[in-house]
C-alpha cells in the first residue's frame, strides 16, 4: 500500500475521532456563567447634623450670643443649604426665640423658612403660629422676619396676640426677646372679653 493511500485511509478518521473527543471534553468542563442576584443596598441613614447638607431631615441649627447662650434655634423636617452662599431653605419648621437668661421666650411653628447663615437672619413667608411661654399668649404672624444683626423679630401683613380673655391685633410687630418685649404697630386694636387691664 502506498503511503498516500494510507494517509487518506487513516488520517481523516483519526482527525474525526480527535474532534469528537475535544467536543466531548469541552462540553463536560465548560463553566457556565453564574447568575448573580443584586440586592440594592439600603440607603444610609442621615444623622441629625448640619454637616450633611443638602437634603437633611429633622435637622436643628442655632445661633448663639457671645456668652454661649442661644439667640434662636430652628428645627426642620427638611432642610437644605447652598454651601457657597450659605442660604438655607427649610420646610415644616419649629422656631424658638430665647430671652437674655437663655430661656424659651416664643415657640413658633411655620411651614416654610428661608435663612442666611452669614447674617444669622431668617424669613418665614407663610403664617407662623407661636406661644409666648412667659404669658401663655398665642401669637400669629403672617410674615415673620428675624434680623440677626439687631436681634429682633419683626412681623408684617398682620399680627395677632390672644389669650382666653382678650385679642390684640396690629399690622406690624417688633419683638425683642432679650427684653421680653413685643410691640404692635400700625392699625392696632384690641378686644377684651374679661376685665380690661388698666395701668396703675
């Protein structure tokens, strides 16, 4: 038998056997790509700290006097601040003014507040409801502004102070928490249902 005939007769079947063997080996040992289920990580809780602006929840910020006692304190359900301008926006807020002894003088609640942390000033464009703790009087202010430089609260577009036996209203208000003094100005009127207070 010639070498050429031998090669044709036996080489092709041998190649076929080798290919079959390789295919069988590949099929037995191939690694299938595993299916990985990805569970989204839970969002980290945001601590009650002003260091994590913007988008804080239940945050409290405050301004202090030179002796370390507080001028005011603002707590908000949601608060954000521009880190460049230091302007803040807060929603569903509680605003507390302190007197010279560091005690709570007026406790306000308002749906919205804007502030400037450079000047420590605050503006409440929607109606604020509060309580004057030393007298038990309720106070409503249509627009409330805290002027940080003068340490005064001013009310505009209507102010009402009331208790069970009287109601006082005015167009505007000037409030000095350190002096525990509130002055109603412009279109001031009062209604008494009890004994009328007279100066002695």
